[in-house]
């Protein structure tokens, strides 16, 4: 049985980080490990104790499930760009309950109401914060309607904050720049959302959003890549209820079309819809052009034109009927 050596004091200075594995033992040249239960740094071969009595910098409490961890932690919510003050100020909840969950007495509710009102006024101190408060709430509303994840919301809020810091909002509507920031975040993370979809939920028209998007992309040096047809493939296939095999065929068709240059100057949603229509015929899971066009947000004429181009230039082994030709 290997016993700990008493010469740990001589080699104590050889270990700087007790939690870092891979440090070499001064006696045998093997790796030394940190024993969390005893607070020792010990060689795993010869048993030499290199250091001991390390301070545990973790919490003094233990939690066995998520609820216990949430109740026992003493830190606040993480910093977020979705709140104008990044969530660092105090918020008084609108529920008439105290920290223990008990209802606040009726005599104190008036006082608590006045505290809430003044706290909400104090949190917004100048015009910039009022701008951010309105814009970030608008961003959150649009992201909720599009069912976007938290990282997309945080990225769009960061883009809008950068635009405010560079004074790019002057002369433009807050809603337009907020919608453009959300569209830029979707483009950055390759989330399949078109400008038309964002314009439907925004309170401004498509032209203003596109104009604001081009402006902030140029001024903030976003360098966003163009949207490709394959980015919309998974979403459209899922909404149409097609199989993974059909998705693989459509992906191959899109790649072949890109190699032949058939996607140049064409809308990515139209090319993707045409590839899905052709793959649904090949996989015998046929969907109508009307249904595919409705999911992709394009017209049936666009789908027919793109499909005819694919069949004409690619050897797909399918032929369209006269009613399906443009």
C-alpha cells in the first residue's frame, strides 16, 4: 500500500494550481492529482504529498436538485443585454407578496405601490435609456413572435446597443432599427428567417427594415454572409412533414444547383422550395406546389420556374406535366 511521504513541504512550491492535472511529480516524474476530499495534491504513483490544506472556494451549502440550488444560491440574475440597465439595478416585483411568499398587508400596499412607481422612474434617467427601454421591449416582442432563442435576442440587443453608441439611430425609427438588428442577428447565427417574416410582425414596412439593415451592417462592419437555400431546408421539410430521406435528396439537389451556378441571382427560398418539390417526387412523398409555396413564402409561379430550371440543367430523372410547367 502506498503511503503519503512526509517530504511534501520541500515540493510544496512546485504546484501552483491544485486543481490543474498534469503537473509532474518531483520524485518519480509522474502526474500529480488533487484530492478534493482531503485537500491534498498527491502523486498518483509514489504517493508523495506535494501540498495540503487547500481552501475550498466553493459554496458552503450543498444542493441535491435544481430547486434546492435555486433557493440556496445568493447571487442575482445574470447580466443581460435585453434590459436597458443590463439587469444590474434593483427591481420591485408587482406581486403583492414578500420574500417568504406571504401576502403584504393592506396597510403597506399603498407604500409598496409608491416605491414601485418611483423605482421604475429612477431606473430610466435620460433619453438614451428611454430609447433602449422601448427598443428592447420591441425586440423581445418580435423575438417572441418568431420563437427565437435567447442567444439570438442577446445578439440583436447587442447590435442595437452598438448602433446607439455610434449614433446611428438619428433620423431613423426605433422600430425599424430594432427589426433590422433582429434580422442581422438571425443572419449571423444562420437562423432561417426572411425579411418578409420580420416585416409581418414589425410595425414598419419591409423597405425601411431593409434600408436600416444595410446601413447598420455597413457602419458596424457586421460582414454577414448571404443567406443560402440550404439554411431554410430543415425548417421547410419539418413544416411539410417530409422524411429525412427526402431532406437528404433535397440537400443534394441544392448542392448540385450551387455547383452549376443555378442559385446565382435567385431567391434562396424559391430554390429551396423547388428542391423540396423535386425531392418529394423522387422519394414518392409528393406535396403540391401550392402547399410548398405557402410554407416557403413564395408564389407557385416561382416554384414552377425554379423546378423547370433544375430539371433542365440537372439530370434528376423526373418530368413535369403540362399543368406544372411555367
